[in-house]
């Protein structure tokens, strides 16, 4: 038996609620070499709750609040422990879950312990048998306290109790697309994460942020191009290397130890512009990419729908639905009519698809929470469309033809929502028909931060429905001349040379609607993350764009004036 070690990666503070928090680490055994994990050694995780001095807290009987948990070889020696819910490995008569209070800060220490495992890979020990091979936790406390804080300690803050209703103020960070950098540029890729950490500390009157939403391309499996083998990860060992480089970078590691983080994948976790039709060509690539993703990103997130990658959560009484726009996108390449971005349409109600679950969720939130803002995270930008993927103002006898046929060739080649009019129509139609108020899309991907306001218009005028898309991208992208040009996006979908009004059911050629139009502003190609500040009293959402130094990036407001923040008015909510 070998001694206690700090995690190789982590700890990561994952899915957090008012009464629990999922914590993640990766261990390493002495004989591991890359993806070749020593079969004769087993690693388990150790976690203890401590005070500010790093000393473990103890229960009424004097036993430390410490637990063992599994690290899984099938998940590359990674594992999670849900503090506030889980008990120690094989525990039957222990102290039970550690009681977490809402809106309270805690410190935890995590480490790994390696034990001999004489069983072959095909066999496994159950929890009780494995627990009997481990030393009593009371003997591990001093060893856990003796590890260096920087390598093993995480700080978490539980969310407010949702039973108390929406909080008056809620702040959080969003970002996407962290290109890894090449050669000496690797440090630049990590730079922007340092000022993000400061947002989780109280500074003057500014409230700490509650969590960070990472909206895709946390790694770049293909550093150059999917058709260029150089720098392309197409083995598990190369995928593992990408994750170790990304999650092990100094600032990234510190951020993940301090901020609750929620993640969703986009294409570069697999391959540039990936969609389901590519499975026919390379099923092996998908298997290794998703295996790595589930080990390093999905595993510390919410498990709303079992092993599905999409999920929902809430913070401070405000709901979030994080959609999977990547692994469930289907492209027929024979027309837009049968393209689906959120999975195929549901045929059997007993097996609802992602889109149906999202629409049901939106209805439930409007019913139960009224006009409280509803955040929908989509790594692909909902609006604005790229200028060359707009619908255009061509006249069709039937608006339905405009949805499916207008600018067909460019939209068919799109990597985003314009190529999936059926999915876009179902979502917008549902928002319109059920008056789902204050939907806010959160997006990444395009390497250009911006804001879009969506308006639902009818023959009678504005339908009094407010929706927005806030895009934050990229955390690091060294080639602004290559893509992300603000002039490459629609700014006003009503303008003839930019026309991108999306018709809904009931639209006729001689009517104004129902149709969805939008205006976009606040474009910035600087490396950025965004701080979103929700204010219930003023019924607004403030959006700040911040650069790699943590300084405010001045962007335009809806009137074209340079401002330090955009205040987006929302419909009042109770």
C-alpha cells in the first residue's frame, strides 16, 4: 500500500445546489504510463471537510468528516463525490452525508490512495469488499492535512435555497472557446482565467459570482483543421493529453478549485463541425472523444437525464437548461427539411427526445415561476446569423418555403442554427404560442462577443415577448483576422440587405407575422469572458464584457453608443 497523494488533476467544483456539491479529481498510480493504467493497482479518492487552517472538521463523536470514494479506471482514474449526499465507500454505520447549509462557504481537501489489486481487469470488487482493504479514515486525517493546499484544496459556496424564491441579485460568468496555444503561446491561453478567479471573491460592493458556465470548446482536439493530421487528436492518448493540458494549466486549475463550474461540449471536443452523419466515416473517433469528454467534463455535471449530455439546474431560484447541440445533430445533406439540431422528433411519447424535454421544461418554468428569466445554454449561437446564412428577402408564395428553401446552399453548409429550421421553428413557435417570457440564450462558438434582442411580431405589431441571445467567445483565439468579424453577422434582420426574419406558423406573404426579427450589437473580437448580473428589483440583465486582464471592454449599446455594460430590460417577475 502506498501513501496519500494530491490529485493529478482537480479538484474541480462541479454541479452545486443548495444542499450538495459534486467534486471531481483524477488520480495517478505509480505504474501508470499515459493511457496504460496499471491493472495491479487501484486508486480511491479521499475527501475531508476542513476549516480555513486546513484542519479537518469532526462530528459530535470526534470522528473527522472524511470519506472514501471510487476512482474508475474505465473513466481514466477519475471520480466524483457528491458532498451533502454521498457516504463513504461501503459505509453502513458511519456518520452519513455531511450536512450542507444553503448559501454557505465550505473548504474541502481531496487526495488519492493507491492499493494493491490482484484481480484481473475483468473482475471488480464491490464497495464493501474494497472498503475492507482500506485503512480507517481516522488515520488518514493527518495525512490529508499535511498535503499542500494549492494541490488538493477546493472552496465551494452552496447555492441559495430555491424554496425562498428568486434572489434579488444573481451574478455568474460565461465563456467558451479556449484555443490551447502553440509552442510559447500556451501561457497566453491560460492568461484570461486569472482575472476570472477574482470574481469569486468579494471586492468592495461587488457581489461574488455564483458559478462559471463554459459553453464549449474547452479543448481543441483538432488544433488546425480536421483534414490536417498535424495536431489532430484521434487516439485516446492524444485526447487525454488535450484534457491534461487544458485542466492542468495553472490559472484554469485555480479557477476550477474556486468556482462552481458547468460545462457542455461543442465540436472541437470531437472534430471541427462534427455532426451525427460523420459516424458513418469514423465511429472510432467519436467513441474516444466522447469517452474522454464524459471522464473529464460530463462526470462533474448534473445527471438530469442519466447518461444524456444535456441537463438542467437552477441557481438562486433561476432555471438553466443546457442543451447538447453537437452529438444529437442530424444532417441529411439532401435538404434542410430533415435536419435536426436537438435529436430526431419524438415518435413514442414514452421516449421523449431532447427537444420535447426542452419545450416541456420551458412550459413548466413559465407555469411555476412566471416571468422569471429562463436561461437556455446553446454552444451554437441562436442569433445573430452569419450574414451569408441569412434567410434573405426573396418572395415566396408560402413563408414555409422561405424557412426551408431560402439561401439553401449557404444554410446547408452552416454549422449552426440556420441549417436546422425545423428545430428553430419548433422552439420559437413554442415560445410564441405559450408566451414563454424572458428567455435568454447563452452562446459561444463564433469568436465574437455580442448581444441580440429577439422580437416576435404579428399583424397587430409587437407581441410583447422579450428574448435575448448573449454570446461570449472566445476565451483565447489568436487569429481574429480568420473569423469572428463583426461585419460578418446580421445586425438588423429587418434590413433588406440583411433580411433574416424567421416566419412562424400562420405567416402569410402579405402580413407582418407572426415572424421573429432581431437586432444585434455590442460586438467584440477581443479575448473575453462575460459577467452577467441579474437584477430582480430593476428587472434587467446587465452584461459586461471583460478582457484577458479582467478590464472592461467598451462595446456599443443598442443605440450605437460606447458603454461599459449593456443593460437588457426584462419583463418584471415576482
